[in-house]
C-alpha cells in the first residue's frame, strides 16, 4: 500500500515545487498552461487505460471531450427565462438545478447550474460510449481504429455545422464552475494558483482510481485480454464486457476533462473535436508507454505544456503526427514503457559479455 501511493505523493510534491518555482521567478503566468495541461492529461490517462490495458485503439476520443464540453457549455449559457412557466423548468428550479447570473447587457439570465450540466454531460457521454462501444469493440486492428475515427469525424462535423452550438465560432461566455463555496474553476488571473492545484488534485485522484483498478481483479483480467484476448476468453474472462466498461470509463474521463477545461477557458470551439486532437492524445499514450500510466502522464505534462506555450509553432499537428509515426516504427511499446529499465540493464549486460568474450 505504501509503495503504491508513494509515486502519487512524489508527483504531488513535484507539482508543488513547480508552483513555488513560478512564484520565486515571478512567472506565475505559466500556471495557466499547466492547468490546461492537467485537464488534457485527465483524458490521456483514461485513454492509456483503454489502449494499454484493454488493448483497444481509439482515434475518436476528442469527440467525447467535445461532447462533455459542448453539452456543459450549452446548458450553462442557454437562457431559460422565457420558459419559466413550463413544468420541467419549474421542476429543475425546485431541485436547485438552475442558477441565475448577470449577462453581458446588465440583465439576468436563468441557466442550468454547472454541477447539473456536468452530470448531464457525463451521463450523455456514458450513454453514447455504451451505444457505439458494443458494436465497435467487436472490431479489431485497423478496423477498430477506422470506426473510432469515423465517430470522431461525425462529432466534429456536428459541432462545426450546428447553429445553436455556435458553429465555427463555438460557445463563449461559459460561466465558472462553482465546485465548492468559494472555490470555482475559472481562468481569472486572481484565482490562478487555486485553479492550478484544483486541476492537478483532480488528475491525481484520477490516477489513484486507475492505479487501484489496475491492481484489482479487473485490472488483471484486462492485462490478460491485452496479452491474448482469445486465451482470456477461453479461460472464462468476459472479454466483451470488460472492454466495453473500460471504453465507457475512458469516455467519462474525456468528458470530464472537456467539461472542466471548457469552464476554465470560458468557452469551447470545434477544434477540440478535430481528428488531429485525437491523434495528439494517441501520440502521447504511445510515447509514454502503452501500459504505463505514469509514463503517459509525464509525456502529457511535457508535450501538452510545450504545445500550449507555442513551442512547436505552426508545426504543432505535424510534430504530434511525426511522433506517432516514429514511435510505431522504432518503439511500439513506447519510450517510457514499463520494461525500459530492464531493457537497459539487458543491453549493457550483453555488451559487457561481448567485450569479455573478445
């Protein structure tokens, strides 16, 4: 138990040190990109669980990210004031699912409370993942990749061409997410440090959940499925059920990431559902190690931060696409795979043996 949570504690200390470093160097503006990186990392570790442990490739997870973000953004910006007389609006108001806030023109608008919108968005993502996961996960190899790619393209074209979702402009003026009294997910510079810690606490909680899942009976079954699905099925492991559950779980992680980042940024655009976003997430999982949550998190922290800082310039998509190609060609298990240290020791031991024989 102590060794399991030691990496989580060490990572927490590392993130605290980063914040202190930005304070000492008077560069707190870096926390904005690091907070956004945290939400993208939440999606990445969920996708790592699907690809690395269930052995299912998905090039459409940007679609689930967009589903969560767009539903929450729409519900928290759509004014229900003209519909106050309707029964459903009255019922929502009675249970506290609505909130009133000032608009840009000095008036008040009545919208869904962010918590209610979040719950609806997550359930929508779960239902959609369950609906498409059943038939899609029966496919294997490049057929599965093409099917998930098609789903991502459908979501992208819907959000790009739908007027009430803002079309090419997306949805703006999304309110802060009031998590607890006095604590809100917002991009305001005055709450930059608070949001930085809140975002990474959520990521660490997600990591703790997934690490416990991997060490459980379900995690061992997923490892067996990834290693040899037919053999696992012959041993009585319900492979189809486990694959579907992990697919839905990874979709929930993506939807939550989309919701939180949308409220942090105050809006969302169709680019978040693009195919290249999905390729980016797969690239991060691939370079971090297909079955290495910590490697995935480390690569997500580095690559997403550099991308958000504009380090790759106009070649951003080309860099992630190139990374994916190189990893698949020369390191299919990822650079930070679990067996990396043992492979390095084996390499040097063989080299020393060769020198001794000479």
